[in-house]
C-alpha cells in the first residue's frame, strides 16, 4: 500500500488533543477544516457539507462524523490520567465521539489503506433533532454513488471489543463477515464479540450496502460530561485495522426490502384523516420506543399501511396498521400487552407504561429542542408531552417528586433544563451495556459453563428458566433488588473457580445471595 502523506510522525495523543480542543456542535464542523487539510490529502466537500477523500480502487467505505454531542462551541479542558485516559474537567463533553473514529481514519489514510473515507456532519441529534443529517442527505442526493460499496466500516462504538452486527433494529452484517474481521483482529491480539447498537451513520446505508459494522474505538460515556477516551486502545485499533485486507472479506448479507402492504383496501387521500393518523402514529411510536422498539419504515407512513416495529437489540417484530385513531396489530400482539385492535387509549392501557418509563425519552426530546441557554418554551414542551400522551401537570408533578427534578426548573412561560439530566440517564444506560461478550459462546459451550457453575453453587440452586420467570423478575423489581442480586463477573470460566474468592468464607458469602447473574453465560441462577 502506498503512503499518500508527506509527513513521517503520527502522534495519536497530540492529534487527538488538537481534534478535541473545542466542542463541535452540528453547524461548526468547518472549524476543523485546517486539521482535516493537514491529515487528509485530496480532501473534497460534497453538496451537503460532508468531507471525503479516496485512496485507490476499493469497495470499502470508511465513515466517521465531525460533530460532537453539544449545543455550543466551547473550550475543552483536558485531563489525562495514567498517560492514556483522556477526559475533561467535567464542564463539557470530550468529543471522543467521534474524534476517536476521525483519528483512526487519519491513520488509515496515512498508511494508504484503499477505501473512500467520509467525514460526515450532523450525526448527533442534539442540535438538529433527528441525527445522521450528513449521511442521510448524502445518500438521498447521490444514491447511485454509494451503491458502488459492498461494505461500510465505522469506528463509532464505545468501549472495547464490540463488533456491531445489528443496528436500528436490523442485522447490518452477516456472521461470515463478522467472523472474518474478528479473526483478523484476533491475529493481532485484539478480542471482539458480536454486539448490538442503536444507530450511527453507517446504518443509514443498510438498504444499499451489504456489509456494515461499527467497531469499538476506546471511548467511554459518550454524550456526557464524564466522557473519556483510552488513547492507547485507539492506537491499537488503528494499527490493527491498517493491516486488514478489507477488500477480500466475505460479502454475504442479502439486502431485503420490507414488504409494502396495506389493509382495508385502497386509500384515497383525506387531509383530516391523514393528520389524525399521523398524530396517532407519532404517539404509538413514542410508546413503542419506551418499550425498546423502533419503526423500520417510519419515513413511508400513511393511513392503513403496515408499519414494522422491531426491538432495537433483538428480533421481536410487531406489525401495526394505523387508520385515524384505530390501531390493529397483525403480528406480535403478545409483545405489546396482548393488544390486537382498538383506539389509542386502549393501546396505551395495554402497554402498562408509567411516567418513569417515558421520562428518558422526554428528556432527550427536551434537550434536543431547548436553546443554548437551556430554555424551552412551555408551548414546545406541551408539543413534546402531547406525543407521549401526558399533560404538563402530570410531567411537572412527577419531576418534582424525583431526584432528577433538581435539573429542571418550571417557570411561567418556559422551563430551564440542565443538560446533565440527560448525562445521568445516559450514564446509567451505558453502565448496563458496558459488558461486551468477548468470546461469544456456542450453545454447547454455554451449557457446559452453566453445568460447571451449578456444580460450584451446589444442589440448592436452579436456573431462572427452571422457575417462574415472570413472577421472579417482578419480585426482584419490586423488592430488595440490590440486596438479593449478585453479579458473578469474577468467575474464572476456564477452571471453574472464583478468581477473587478463593477461601471458604468468601465462597459461602456468595452462596448466601438469593440470586446470581453470570455475565459470561448471560444466565440467572436462583436459590430453591
């Protein structure tokens, strides 16, 4: 591979600190132009405002985004721990999302790795409210151009060891492709497991590019003031990625269009019916989002069309048709409160959602729409709450009853919202998602591990699958969850011992817990 640059040194830390000197809200990406020109030869700009370059003749699309999760441009005060962990002083996001990916692309370009490199604008939704602006409009304006690629690679995933094969409620990469790339990383001492994610720029191309993935790039707590980047891991990923032959990987995933189906015969456009149907669809989508579903064909909604909802992180499809205020479930009714048919009020009643299930979505919508001073008019707040079928009083009363209420001040004409309310919610979510299954177990291996664990725990223990799962989960939700639950993340699965609990007294302490969750096998054990 030819080296296209005219410089010899590549200091990952120094370049990263330059990239993250300031936050970059959507609309300010051009402030990075000097550094882009320094490290990207033959830099071009498309009609949307995205930057790109091309090296060699390759069907590989490498992607990253230039903006950060911030509403204002401000100086970032860096703090470096142990030489490799870079974070801020807690007054701003860091911007490792996605300067980690930008930095990796810089290095691949330096090494002359064949591919088209795209630096998208407006990926974060905090300014424009929708996210993935640059990639969505680039595809819309030039679909034929992007059809030339057979794979899209993003380095926009948190943590270590995550190789995304599923985004936005759909599989975006085949197992064959994933296994091949993971094997290449393993040759270089980096372990990866197949993982799920929500949505990044690469997901926008799922309907035209067969193999798409998003790869961990060493970031933590993105979108929060606690954000950090492990620059040593960024460097390892960049170097390993430069040694992969991206053009000779298996391309297996078949692109399949969702069926275009309607019920109730032909539809003649009616302005009032269309408006009511759209309102109902918006409300249904918010409730489904609170239950972990995403609509796969939301951009093509019209009354009577079958809309496909799926779980973000697993295949649990639901097919709904909305006509005015009437909703029908054609498939998957057990997943939405056994709802089959009725109006929106019946649909909502079946979901059994409380305000606490909805507030994170509401906070996200508030943060997206508030101005740079943290203010949102009551009119706009009521518009947001309308889609969640909540009143202003219901929301205000609930917020004033919980700890997070200190981040929102209710005024006569507006509310003041501290963005940290969203940071805390995001941190909680990310803490629950941090554990990546590095060496994904086969079903046979999993059963062997479970048998091994049961042997260690003794005859008084059962798998959760052998008890009433619904009743048990309800119990630990409503009772002393933390006191009765123990995560067995220190079990050495190779020799069946507890690494940090060698002596008898400590092992007895473990056995005194009523419920044990084994992270490695994703299995819950309970005492009889």
